[in-house]
């Protein structure tokens, strides 16, 4: 007999489960279920387990389940993991129904002010994440997942992308450092992922490896939508090759930086003054802007220091960053407020857009405000400021008629 397990157990566990399977040669399936929601959902959980036993052709086994309020997608992922730890040669997948609320697309130039990180092996954080209205939600397969649970996270993230309503937040996944990250792609590509975050990038070839694998999987699964990339630079070598990385793929939508690894790489520590990262951040912004993509800042690690978060966000906005990472839902609103355009920025943008529209209506090839000529990048930036002001409810959509 062989016994395997998957999942979590203990007094502090919630929205998760522990599954133990002992394979036998006879006796059929014997299921012992202990659940916090036994009265309401015990029968449904049992039916789900028996269905999965049939799917994976498991005929004789003792199964123990300790359920702490796990949703069906979590139970399915934990059970599939246990089965595949029992039978490593299995390649078939038990896929939950795809929630049509998740069948939306993204664009390369979409606002990415905030991206909320969710640990890949912690399904308890998933159901309510979209209610906090981050621009993007990152299901993380890398640093937040213990090495022994990488296989678990792949299945949890796959099932979450199919099942959880993220309320129109951009659907992002941070894969593992290459080459492990290439294996992650087969789990997430068919699930309508929008952006792949590529960690610890130090050269263009790493981005191109991801692009090549994505193209193979898109063809295999008949995926028509563009899937974008956000390389994460986390070392001195990566900073020095930032423009090469930023231009490595037409699918790059943004460039970002990870300062915990970067500061360790250069032999220093992160400080609240952030002087140690000024050069790296400025380089990331310059490389991103030169490549025509977004510059997105790293996370602010102290979830209790909201004043520090706002100050940091305002400072990186002044450097040219357009977004910032979040590790707690309470950070999302503060980041949005700090990145919102000021009244002066809005008024200036309005004048530029109005001048541009008047020039177009007269058939003029140039735009000017007073004696100052306005070129296309300035107009585009003004239009983005207007859009951002509207998104932050600082300007009405019909502002031109007022």
C-alpha cells in the first residue's frame, strides 16, 4: 500500500482542505469526510470526490478528507495533486467548468496602476480579491510558494483562473524563474491569462524563450488573444540590460523591478529613503519609455505604513512610473489615489486635448498652445491623463461639453 497527501490542515487553516489517499488492491473506495460545512455541503463534496475517482480510474483506496471550508475548485486541485503524487505518470487534467464571467480580454496599453499579488498556494485569498478593484491580480507561482509546493500551486492557480470571478481585473500570473517557468505555462496558458510576469530577467533571450513557448501553446490550444509579458528586473545585470529586455518581444507591455533581490544583489538593503534604488528605477523608466511600454514599480513591503506607501508612490510617479505592486488589498486604494493626476495636471491636459481637437478640425498639421508647439507624444500623454482622471472620478466623461 502507498499513502500520499496534499493540502493543508490545522486550526488556522481556512478555505482549504487536507486529502490523504492510501491506494489498495481491493475493497473499493472508502471515503472518510470531516468538514466544517458537512451539513450543507457534505453530500456535494462526496459526489465530487467519487466523480474524480472515476475520472482518474482510482478503484480501490482509503480516502481521508479534512475540509476547512474549501471551495470546489480547491478540493479538485488538492485531490488531483494527491492522485498525481500517487501516480506520477498521469497526464490527464480534471478541469472545473470555465466561469464565463472570466471570459474578457485585455489590451497592451491598459492602465496598470495596481497589481495585487496573491500567493499561488493560498486559495483563501482568491474569491474576494477582485472586489478591491486592483487593475491587475497576480497569481504567484514563484517566491510566495515553497519549493515543495510548486506542483500544488500550479493546479490551484489553473483552477482559480477557470473558476474565480476576478471582476474584470487583469488576469496575471508570475511564473517561476526559467527554466521551471516554462513548465508553468502549460497550466496557465489555456485559462485566459492576460499577462505573464517573468521573474529575474537578465537578458533578452529569457523573454524570447517564454515567447517561443507561448506561441507553441497558443497554436496547440487555438488561442487567438494576445498574451502580454511583464519582465521583472531583479539584479544589477538586468538593470544594465534593461533596454535590451524591454525590446525583446512585441508582447512586452511593461517593465518592472523587484527591489528585494536587486538590493541583495548589489550588497545593500532597502531603506525608506530609497536612495539605493534611484539609479535602477530611473534606468527601468528610461528603458520602458524608450521601448514604448509601461514602467511599473515594485511593491511596498510594510502593509501597515499607509503614509509611507503614499509617499513612495508619489515619488516613483515623479520618476515616470505608471503603477506599483501591492501585497495587501488595503494598499490598492492608496496607490490609485497617489497615482491620480493633480488638478494642475488635469487642467493642462484639457488645454492640450482641446487645442489638438481644434487643430484637427481646421486641418492643421501642427498643434500649439500660445507660442509653444505640441508634438504627438505630449498629446498622447495628455489623453492618458484625461482617461486616468475620468477613471479616478476626477473628471466627467462629458467634460468637453461643460
